[in-house]
C-alpha cells in the first residue's frame, strides 16, 4: 500500500516542484533552440516544413477528431495527421484540458473541452456527437484513459448512427471493449481461445480471497505459489507486486487477512479484486493498430507498472513472438462471437501486457488495454497517419508500420531529472523520503547500479517525445504550465498524490 505524503511532503513535492519548473524555463528554452538548430543543420526541419506545406496546399484528406489531449500519445497522433494533410480537432475533458499541451499545438486546428465521461456520460457523448456533426468529422480517434474506454466505444457507435455513417470510428464494439478491458473477463477470454494464462480468480470479499489462497497456495508439484492482487477499479494498489500469502505467515494466513482487511478500497461487489498468479520474469508491452482484424502498426517495448522509458524491441525475438501472438489472438477472436450474437468489430487499438516467464520461457498475457498505447511515440511520425483509413480512399497496407532501425529511446526530460538523476545526487533513501514517499523507490543500491540494464543507464541517449522543432510550444506548456497548474491547484484543494504519470497526464491521488 502506497504511503500518503505528509503536509510538508505534499507542499515540497507540489508547490516547490512547480516553482522549480519556472526556474528551469531557461533550460527548456535552450533545449528548444538546440532542437531547432539540430534539425536546421541536419536538413530534417526543411523536409518537415516542405512536407507540411505540401499537405496544407493540397485538398484536405479529411477531418479527424482526437480525444485525450493531455496525453503525449494524443499530441503525437495530432502531429502525424496534420503532416499527412488532415484537419485536426482536439478534445479533452474539463478539469484536465484547460492548459494541456495539445491545446497549444500548431497541429491542432481547433480544441474543445468536454464534460467528464465518468460524471455524466450522456453529456459527454452528446458533446462528442455535436462536435462530430459541427466539424464534419470523418474519423473519430479516441485516445481514452483506462476509465473511459467503454464509454468511448458506446459514444462512437452512437456517433456513427447520428452522422449517417459519415464519421468512421477507430474503436472496437462496446461488448468486445468490455471483455478486453476487464481483467478477469480478458483472462477468461484468452483461456477460452486456447492460450496459456496465469492462474487467478475474481473475488468480492476477503473471505473469498482467503478461500482461494487456501486452495491454490501450492502448485501441482507442491511448490508455493504467490498471487498479486489488482483492483478492477483505479486505486492505490495498482502496480503493487506484493505476493500473497505473505512469506512466513501462519497456517491461518492471519497477516495476509489483516492486510486485505486494511485495503483502502475494500473488497466488495463495488470493488472486486483479481488475484493473479505471480510469474517472475520481464514484463513487455505492445501496441497494435488493427483494421478489420489486420495489424497495420505494431510496437514492442520492455515494460513495468509505471513505464516512463520506451525502447524499441519490435524487431527482436520477443517482439516477433508478441506480434505473432497478437495475430493468432485476433484470428481466434474473429471466430468467437460476442454474447449478443453480433459480429465483432475488430477495428481499433489492441495493447497487450505480457510476462516472459523465467521458469519455462512461456509468454503469458496479463492485461489488455484496448486503446492507444504510449508506445506509438516510437513509430515514425511522418508515416503514422497512413495506418488509419482515410475517407473516399481505398485502404490497403502492404507492410506493418514499425519503429525505424536506430530509433532512439523516448523518455520525458524532467521526469528523468527527478526519478532517474536525483537519486544519484541525493543517494540516500532517507533524504529522498523527506521530499516525497514515492522517491525512495528510485533509490538504487551499489549492487543494483552495477546490474542496471544498458538502456536504463544515466548516460543513455534519449529524446523527449513532446519536443519537436516544428511544434515546440507543447513541450514548454507541458513542463511550465500544465503540471505546475495541476499540482498547485490540487495542493490548494488539499488533494495529495502518491504518483504522477507525465506521459498520460495522470495523477494517482492518495
């Protein structure tokens, strides 16, 4: 369970961090200048300007509406579609979009705030549909968060009907989305399709959880089996890889029961939990753009519970295995009818998380995120829009779009400054904890530093995906407006946080 920061820690990590961002503005301006100069001397800037000029001079390919404006992946897609000659409409929910980077991007023709989908789905859906009609949108590309993907699928179906089929939507049908999104339903679906899955169970109470652990704590060889827990809702336990039952617990597993009883979100019908077998091994994430069941773009990258560095492994053995698994899954899924009996709509994004087992080399799927994955930032910007169907054009992809050879890893500069480099400047977990309780997790012992993978080393070259020469303002807004605004307003409202995800603009509140 993640520790809630004290008032002093909350002030230091919210207000002082915002002040620090203003002090670092000259550094950001220097980075922008360096990026522009690099592209000018390399000729890349000129080629980008020519490409954009040609796209703007010819007749527009169509109008695309992209949601999720606070996320880097939305900004990336907006830039890609603008370079390809599309008119781009950006949207984000109120409370998050007022100062989000996409709003200030030169790639966006107009930007709009929407009511919160979780608070009032009807208002959210009606607003989306009104925008689609008003702007004659040809393609709706939802870049949703984990909490709104089912709502976006419903809104997309209604949008298609209301526009007489004019507006195409790049998202699966609601029933398929629900099966993929729900952790327990997804594992059951994968199992029914004949793929190996981790053992697990959906539980609604502590008693159910304990009964399962009593019965499943040993494998067929009599070896102890550990399980992790995942709440099906958003909570502070997300990313917690504590295994249960606790090592050294008594026969009644009293320590484990006490921990379950103390969860902030109690196990209940409202907040069910999944107990999933812990499989030791490297975690991998994938992104696939899919049209009518066919993969049009694919990425594989090493992963963890809070992924903030993206490195391309798509063309290595693990990437090829993950791509083949995704193809096999889509083929079998196409033959598996949904409960309503309707044909599945297999157009949308399929992003899977896998564990490559250290025990048997098997690749186990652990989650599916049926939405755009941030890993798309590894794909070539000038080609990304080509994997989506354009109106009035026949769509055909001869080759799956993948990251180009030599693609430099992506990470976010000031996130690296705090999470990757600060522990080297202040190499004591006790001092880091004084700033915020999440920081000691970044502290590395000397033995851990010696074992660190080359791609995670402090001297590894990385680029910030929000910074590009022909659209630098979103980079400045992200670090010096958007995050200071969110942190200071939440501090003023008395809302504390345990973690931040700068790639998705997400705050994990305490």
